[in-house]
C-alpha cells in the first residue's frame, strides 16, 4: 500500500487547500441565498391568481430542473458572453458565473420545496390572520413565513449540502475552489490518494459543521414551552427569513 | 355552571386601555346588516340573496344544514370573502367597497384589512398560530395591526387571558392546550382588538363534549355584557337561551327569522321543523 501520511497531512494544512475551501464556502453561501430568494419568489408566483405569472414560474422550474447543472455552468461561462456582449467584461469572473448558474439552478428546486411548504400550511392560518386585520405583507411575514421555515428546513438543508458538493463542478470553468486546487496539486505530484483523501476530509468536515448548525436551527423551531428558548441565533434566523 | 361574574368582565375598559367599542357603537338602526348578499363559486350559488340585520347588543343565532351557506355568509360579513352582489353595513355605513368615478369597487386588500379589524371572528377549528404562545397569539393583532408597543400589547393580552380563565397558560403553545383552552385563546385574540361585533363560526363543533359548556358560557357572558354577535351554531340550547333572534338558512337563503320562542315552538317552515327534529 502506498499511502504517505506526511503528504496527506501536508495537503490538509496547505494554504492552497484552505483558500480553495474558502472559495467553496463563499460560492455555496452566495448561490444558496440568491437561489432561496428567487425560489421563494417563484413559489409565490406559482400560487398567483394570474395565469401568465403561474406559467412563467412553471416554465422556469421545468427548464432549470431538466438541464444538467454542469451544462448550465458551461452555458453561463462560455455561451453567455458569446450571446450577450455585456458579459465579456473583466468583471465576469468564474466565481460570478458559477454563482449565477448555481443559484438559477437552486431556485428551481427551492421553488418546489417552498411550494410544498406553502401547501402544507392550513388555510385557516391565513384566514385568521386576515380576520385580525393584518395586511397581506404582515400575514406572510408574521404568520406564514415562520411556519414555512419550519417545514422547509430539512429539505432545504439537503439542498445546502448538495450545493456544497456541486460547487466542485465549477472547477470546469476554472474556478479555483477545493476540487480545482486538489487537481492542480495532484497534477504536479501524482499523489492521488493523499490529495483526494484530504479533499474528501474537507467536504466531510464542512457538511458535518453544517449538520450541527441545522440541528441548532431546528431546535429553535420546536414550538413548546418546555424547549430551551434561546434568543441569539433564533431571532437572527427569523429576521433573515422574514423578508420584509 | 360558572359563578356569576360582574358585568364588564370581558369587555372592560381597564383591560383594553380604551373605551369598549362594542358598547359605544352607534345604535340607530342595525349595527351590522347584510343586504341581499349573493355569492357563487362557478356554477354553485352559495348565497342567493341573504338579508338580515342585528341591533347593537343583540345576538343572532344562525342554524341550518351544512352547505346551506352559513359559513360563507359569515365570511362575507367579516369581509374575508367578496360578495358578487349586495352589501354589508356596519353602523349604517357600507363596508368593503369604495366609490371610484361614480361606481363602487372593492377595496384593496390593505384597506380591507383595516375595516376587518372592527369585526372579531372566531373559527370552528380555532386557527391559532402554532408558532406563537397563547399570549403571543393574543397580542399579535395589537402589535401588528393596532401598532401598540409590545409591552402594552403584552399587558392587555395577559389581562384578557386572565379574564377568559387562562392566566397560567399564557406561555403555552397552542399544541399544548386543549381544544377548549385554544378556543378561549382565540376568543381573547379577537376581543383585545376591541371589535364592534363578533362573529362565531360553529365555535364548539370541534370540541370534546365536556369542553363545550365552558366556551358557551364565555359567549353568554359576552352577550350579557352587550356584545353584538352573530353565531353560527348547532347548539340549540344556546340559541334558545341567549339569542335575541334565530335564523334558519337553507340553500343559500334565509327561510326563517324569528325570536327564539317562536322559532323553536312554532316554526313557520316545514324545512325548519324537520331540521329541528333532526338536531334535537
């Protein structure tokens, strides 16, 4: 067996790896936040009384769930500048292209999760809130959103983890995230086992950290007088999600 | 039976922090009136011309088989549902519409919201907000609609919960309360808004039999304190004892409207007689 622990540990702590990880995290967070925002909008559009609005949302979801993520990435990075001259500028970096492609893709999935969440909320909730005299914005932010967050945390967490991993696809558009860094190092050393293992360990650690965060958030959404009532994280998460 | 309580136990200026709207509403003519309400869903005509009025402080009980349009009628009165034809009047003023270029058009959802807050509504399935505690449920209308500070709203809400007998349950979530307790929270949630009238949509139909009495006695208390009420119910005893007038609805129409003694002793319509035989 040819496994050199020294090379493995060196890879784990190498600055190149760390910058790759940073890029992976920021691309995940940016794409996820933009994707969730657009996804929520699409979900609300699918419930619109206007048929044209519903159709637009349906068409979006149909297209971007059907096309492979890798094709979307390549299209945004290579085809978009050909199609639209505005995208030929210096500013159109691999990171930017990756974030656009991944958030467009995520929005299509998140829209369906949000739609399912909205369907799961009893009509009586909306009715009671309206009867109290709440405006449509208040009905959504104070009554619907908190319940929507609770039911969508598990499926959206799944999406988050998927996103963390598919950012590695962005290595094909020369974004120097974790996988691209690994491949560069492998190419110069041919130490496949050590470097790919180190990359795997990083993904494992990142997902584990996220799982802990998810559990924390879920605990805050247990609506019981017996549950530990925390302030900090909870109110921040709520404020984030309330979308005024 | 609960022990007798002083008048103004539920409708108390010192709890609300302002004059009780229900007892200061103008009482010329009807306080709440439905005129020729029509409502259809596709080909299904749910309301086919419903008219009635309630004087200030009166209780109107509404009976009728399911599908007769009772709930829809109540939702139209609460402005939760638009009417295709007809009007709803509160204190003689037409609500839910505005004049624009000589024509009446429905109000925007945001303006409707303000008008809705003058009419309290209690639902069959309570519809409490599961993410808020009992006190959170009662105060949310005050903070989000009336613009009161959280401190003031919490005080009012706690006092109102105390009045409906739930002081020690204030910090519990709806999922931790019995049906009867949930419905009392729902009543408190409507009352703190200081409504001019209250609408009840089968408030005891989803309750275990032993919890029905508690809710009915709160409603009776409310009636005694002068709240104007429209109550859709199957509780014949309550209608007989508390209502000033009883309405029978069938097929989207009011087929009988009479004082309780007359209504129950000598109903004019064969349909009413059959219905009463079936429910009693």
